[in-house]
């Protein structure tokens, strides 16, 4: 699984021109699931997401997590995170998990976040054509891949 985490002042996802979910200060997370990913990947990424210290403390140092600042989370499935651009100029998505494999892992990741945050996680709709808007704060953008465990 791969995620892109953005620290935001606000973010929203719309479907067919209507706002589906929105958050204030917190994290906008794009979630890509690859073939062969497991619940262990979802668990590791959920732990990493809530513990990531990318919010400023009183000294202006990124030393606080989304939990520490009482931030919100918006998680959106994003199969294009699995793209391979090795050959040619048109990305290949052959590594992307099928909906039957990917959706349960996306939902598990979101549920694990809710458990760890003790708060609801706003979501997109798996497989939907969505429009995402956000104000990236910083900007701060972090890419995490459960297969690399960096």
C-alpha cells in the first residue's frame, strides 16, 4: 500500500459536483492498494499515519501528530498511486489491486485510523470519479510505502 499524506488547513471531496466529505485542519490521505497487500500493510500505515509528527509545536518545530493537535482526517482511495511509468509515457496500473481486493483494505485502513484517533475519518467513495480540493499547509506532503517501511 502507498499513501500520500498532506497536512491541510481544509480539504474536501466532491462526487458529481456535490460535496461528499470535508474536513478542517488535519490530514488529507490518498490511499493506493497494490496486488498482494495485506491487513498488515493497512495496520502499519494506520499506525504511521496517526503517529507522524508533522504539525508545529509552540516553537514552530514539526513535533506534533494529528492526534496531538486534534486534527481531522480525510482518506480517499487513489489507484493511480500504483502507477508504473517504467515503459513509455502512458502509466500502467497493472500493480493496482482489483476492487474486490483493494476496497476491503482501504476500508480497513480507514477503520483502523478511526480506532486509533477515536474519531470518525471522512472518506471518499472507492472507485468513484471524485474531485478533491485542499489547501496544503506548509506545504507538507509525505509519501509512505508499506513495502519500503522507511
